[in-house]
């Protein structure tokens, strides 16, 4: 089966690897010239996601690109400890949650995809699609096209594939919550712990990294931004 995957981020690269594992001929098209690189913030993978990566054969590489966070602490806005629990796993699960930059995860998955035999084409934006016999022909903004048995859209929140396949598909809408994140230095903190502080209008989380920095994110509820 010939498959075209639109989007070279986390979901696109992971999907391409999975399809190669069942013998599909896969070409991944990414809009940007370089789909890897440090784009975006950080993320934490729980044990279920890590087991998915193990199935794809990428677990060791992902763990090496990040750091383990076995514990989660939840705090009140006044600084009172509310609970301490295993992070993203059951208490007896030895597979600890891994935190890493999104860009690093993309880099690892892209490398694994190439090693699996996936063709990655960059700088090619999906612009349309039409039936082609028993399959589909993907059309790109530069005038080129590619025929496949299956077209998969993995091109993010503002997916062009979704609109191409179904012009009436729902579009994303602001849900009243936004996040801002960053990395701080010079803040003493205990490593290996995901801290979440609950506030009146959102939450603040921070994760001390092994290099002495603190990765943080503020999740703010603000329905007024809808307009």
C-alpha cells in the first residue's frame, strides 16, 4: 500500500513509522523546509505513550533525548502540598514519565522514520486532493502531485488536509484557556519532580531539569480572549 502522510511533526513521523512496520510504502510531506529543530515548548510522555514508542522501536532514543520525571506534586495556590503521586504511571510501573522538548521528540522520530525507510520530502505544502482510481492524488502548492492509496492528515491544529478532504469540517475554536511557557535559570529546585500549582484562574507547573534550569508553563483561563 502506498501512503502519503501530510505533516512531519510528532504524529506524522510516528504514523509513518507504524505504517512502515506493516509494510506500507510511505512518503511524508512537510510544509516547512526543516520539520525538525527546536520548535515549540516541552512536553511530558506518560507510561502509555512511552509503551507506544517502544512498539515503534524509538523508546531508547526518546529517553536519551529527555529526562525521567518519576514524581508529581500538586500544590495549592498558598503553597500547601495537596498530594504526591507517581507521574503518568501506576505506582508499581517502572517506566517513568519522560520530559523533553517537542523539537527533540520530532528529531528523534524523524530519524527513526528515515531509518525505517520512510521518504521525507520537505518544503512541500498540501493544497488539494482528488480521487485517482482506487486511491487519491495529493496536490501541492508548488504544482506537483503524488498518487497514493491512502492520504493521512497529520498537519496540526490548522490542518490543510482536513479542509481538503471535507470543506465543511469543524475548525478550531478558542476554548477559554491558553498557555505560555519558558525556561528559567538560577532557581533552586528538586529534580525528578513535576510540580503543579493550582490557582484561581488557571495553573502553574514547573519541572527542574538535570542541567539546573527549570522548565515552566502557566495555563491561564481567560474566556475574554474569545473575541
